[in-house]
């Protein structure tokens, strides 16, 4: 308590000098989160789980409305030229950064150009901004961006955390630019004032804030005057902290605790955007170079039963590589595969895996039907290790497949991938526009193409879909892509759609999920209540 | 003294070098770690190699690493994009608080229990011994969870997280200190009981000294030598235990930094933590030597 007192005193003093802050009541909230940010600089952002922190402190040029469509935020309006190469943005003229400098066209230009500084963010420069040519200041409130080639994902980039606008002054003066921190400031509804690694991050309200996106629950400053996020990586501890009233909100509720939490607390969940959690089959060598074996693996697993036992009915089954929350999801794929044991065995017999060894596994030419999955321990979450064990038991029992699950350190996992010593690659991606994820996973030269599968048609379709902003056309193309990889070629085994959960004291209102990503929203609309 | 300093430096050099070599031999290379789960293309790789100077020969990288260490420069964290020195500086304080509090808790519990039960009836000794055994054999993670459920979630006496204020220190210090109290208590009681059977104890009793005064003034000093020898183990347990305790209680500190760094193979941070632990060991073993002499004047210099 002793340390909190001076902060309160300071806040009171600040309220006295700024009348606008007095209109909103003082309210504080403590929120326990699972994941610590590895950086506070939005331009270096890499963790979907900390999206909620980014948008407390920073605002992007565009936002996504409740239906997922783009809407104005710091940019009042935008125009795209007919050839898709020139974007003209009209900016709000009443926005100031937390350091008092004004947000204008020059700031937008400086933010975009910052990505091109060598060694700053090579990945974004090479992928999201691959098409970026230049940004020009037309007037203080008008900025014109020119692309080298049309890019259907450019607006998505401008609504992502990467587009969180940073004060150009602090981009120059920040002590630790890549890490960010107190001296790297934005225009967001909250101002960062304390970060203790391993413990907590603390914000106070930005009293001048009046530029919330139209779909926000209210306008003007945030309801909360003080906001603390505690880092509690242990799920049982987060739940205990909530039920004992030490925190008001938690995210990441384990499936085993959901029913307990629901009794006395408000609980909500949302499907993430991006790709489903899927097993990708390595088609470059046996046994998954044979499509019949790929299909047999999918038929050998009763996904519903596995999900019910591992996630106690809280998981949503996936039917496509594209997550169910995406506008490009193809529902016609539902119930087209999985759970047919007889078919699995017939397919394997047909593929020549007819004999069995003493352990009951299928054998062909003296080799056991073994498939290996290698995952890196830091990225295993959501009980995916338990899920893999359940699938392992099923495929052994129903079809005689030897599924080996290895969870290793990052270096070993990377080595297995580089040396092609794996048959199954487990992955889900949380990109707000699933096209960005598909561009990495599916094309022959995709940066994380672990299926080593190559289909010129898929390559062509993905390029077409990326070059257009016509959503109807993109949906049509992505439907073709999904049918090709899920049904026709069976290179992927979609399992479940990742989701996020929020649980809170019943007095807390205004919590919700970001319509773009399906992850918890920032705290702008949150009210602590009484 | 100069000889001691020389040995200390040699230990530090060995720690720095062996951790460097170990990480070099581990599977996967540094570029893979820097890319992590991210996007992986040849041009991104080339940019990263240039940025971190990974294209130089390994010997040059090793020597430049030693050279920078000599200047107190621990390098930059691959993961956290900050200077390692800066990261450690902010994290040493909370860990120091936690380990000191845990050590104090462990030692005082051990001394109290040993003094209260040494040479007493079978029941008392048996109970104390059983409790000690439990505290040693139950994993610290479980001790922590049980302490939290009872004293924080149910009674609400102590907050679950944070390094703010002494209240938040109680449960983590207990969780970390209990296993130490368990081992130390048994060793101390054993030592006390052996000392009480020595001829000098009989003499002292014959001079009319009360049992309590005998234990506190004479026997304790004898019992301390085996206990102090355990201090090396004790330091290791404390430093290792912080990894679990800090994550569980949501406390800042070196333990959780080390954990993050090891799983992410953040070499500069791992090596800095190894070096820091080596420094602590060297310092503690030096202090121990001095302590032996104070406790038992027969051990001469």
C-alpha cells in the first residue's frame, strides 16, 4: 500500500490541474494476464496475446468495426486509387501524443518510414511492407501512400498493432527504441507510467482522449483512471486471484476451471481470427507423400471425442485451415472428413501398410508407420501437448499408426524442421486477416511452408487474392484455396479453432473482444462499477 | 587473499567459457532463435546475421565476448531488445529480497525447531522430523500452490502477486524457505545431539549449567559446522528455487528472467545469469571460510 499512496496523491494533484479529468470518476482496475510483453514498442509487436496492451497506449490509423469491416480511427477517411497503388488518408486534426506533440501527416510518414530503417524490423519490412514505395505529406492532415504493387492486406496492416502511431519525437529520443517503454509514447486512451518486468504494467487515463473509433462503446476519456495488468503465468493462480477478489479480471481461463468460474463470475469467450490449430502433413517424404495415408490419419481420429475429453466441451472443432471467425471461412467443408475408422484402415491397406508388427503398429517393407511431430516448448500452449497425447492414443488404437510427439527446446525444433526430420507440423496463427497467414503457410515458397507442398494453382490464387481489396472476390478465391488443400489434396488436418476467454467480477462492465483478431479488447470501454 | 582472488577469477572465467561453449554446442543456431516463431526468409536471415555480427569466426565472437565482459558489458538480449546489464539491474533487487527473506526464514525455523526438539522426547522429535521430511520432499511448486490456496485465496491474509511491500514477500519466502528449514533442521538437531553426548557437555552439566544454556551456549557452536558446510547447497537451492517461486507468485526477479532466457535460448541473458550465480558462489564460499574460523577457532589460517 505504501507505494501506491504517492501515486494516488500525484493523480489527485493532476486531477486538480486538469478539469477535464474531473468529469470522469476515479476508478481503478486490476487485470491478471498470462503473457508478458517482450516489447512495448507497437512496431516490434509479435505476440497476439499482448494486443490488448498495445491499444491501451497507442491508436492505429484504422480500426475494425463490430462486423470486422474497416472504419476510421486516427484517419478520418481514406481513398484508394483505381489501380490500387495510391492510398490517400485524411487525418484527424485534434489528436495529440502523450508527450504533447501534435499528430499529423508528417508523423504518419515518419512511422511508416521507421520500418525501413535497417535492423529495425526486418520481418515487417520484408512481408507486410513489401509493396510499400513511399509516403508523402500533402498537407498537415493529408498523407499519400504509394505502393509498388497492389496489396489487398495493406488496410489490414494499417489497423494492426504495427500501425500504432508513435510520436516521431520519441522515436528519435527513446532510450531503448526496440523495447519501448515509458519514453515511447502514443495517442491512446491510457498513458503508460510503470512497467515492472515479471510483475505488472500500470497505466493511467489520458484525460485529453477524444478520438475513439466509431464502434467503441463511448467517446471521450476512458472510464478507468488507473489500470494495472499483473503477469500471472500460472492459470491456477490467476483463477485463485480472481475468486479471492485480488484482481477483477483475468484472461486465459483453463477449460478445467470454466464451470467453476461461471458460477459466480462473468465469463465470455470468442474465437480467434486467423488459421485454425491444425496438423500440417509433410508431403515431401514417406508416409505422408501418399495422399491415402494423409486421409487415413484424419479418418483415424475422432476429433469430437478428443476435444471433449481434453477441453471439456469448451473447444470449437475446426473444419478448414481458415478459422471459423474469418469472413473467408468455407462452411461447406464441415463434416467432410474425420472419424471413419473403417475408411482409415481401408485406405492404409490400399496404400500397402498391410502388415502389423508385435506392438500392433502397421508395417510396410519392414518399416513401421511412424509419424513424428516436433514442437518447441515455449510455443506449446492451450494443452496442445495433452491433445497430441490423446490423438496419439487414438491413431494407435484405431489404425495402428505410431504417432510420436516430441516437445523440445527451440533450437532442436528448428533443427528438425530444417533437416526435414518431421512428418507433422502443428501450428495456428492469429493474423487478423487470414490471407496474411495463408501467404506464409501455403505457397511453394511460403516462409513457413512446412508441408513442403507445391501447387501452382494455389500459388496463383493466393497472389490474386492478395492483390485485390475486393472482399467478395477474395472470398471466392480463398474458398477455392480451402477446398484444394483440405479436400482435394488433404495436406492439412484442421483440429480446433483457438479461442480467448475473459472472466471478471460481475461488477465489471465493458469487457469484450477485438472484432479483428478475436483477442481481448483494450480497457477503453471497461467500467469497474460498484 | 591474492590466491583466493585468483581462484575466484579462474572460476568466473571457467563459468563464462563453459556456458558459452555449452550454448554453442546446443542444437539449432543463433539465427533460428532470433527468428523464433516468426517469418523466415533468406533475406531476413541475412539482415539478422549482419545486425548481430554472426558472420564472424566463432573464436573472434568468443574473444570479443570475453573482452566485452571485462568491460562490464553483458551485451544485448536477443529476445527483449535491451541491454542485459539493464535487465539484470532491475531484477537483482527483488530476487535478493526474496532469497534473503527465504534464507532468514529457513535458518530461523531450523534453529528454533532444532533447539526446541534436540534431546527431547521421542514424540516431539518424531513429529518434527516428519514435518521436516515432508517439507524437503514435496516439490516447491506444490508448497507454493498450497500456501496460496490457503493463505491467499481462502483467508485472504496475503496478496498473491507483486513485489510491493513486505506482505507480498511472506508466502514466497515461506515456499522457498521451507525445504531449507527441513534439511537444515535435521542436520542441526543431529549435530546438537552429538555435541550433547560429548564429554564437555557432561562437565558443563556437572558445573550446574541448565540444559537450555548448555544447548544455546556450547552445543550450538559444535552443531553449526556441519550446517554451515551445507550453505553451498543452500545457495543453489535458493537460486534454483526462485525460477519456480517467481513465476508462481508473479514476482519480478532473476529466476523468471533466466527461465524466459533459457527457453528462448537468449544467450547473452543466460550467460550473464550464469556469471552472476558464479559470483555469488565465489563470494559465499569466501565468507564461509571466514565463518568457519569464527565458529571454530581451532581451524587456523
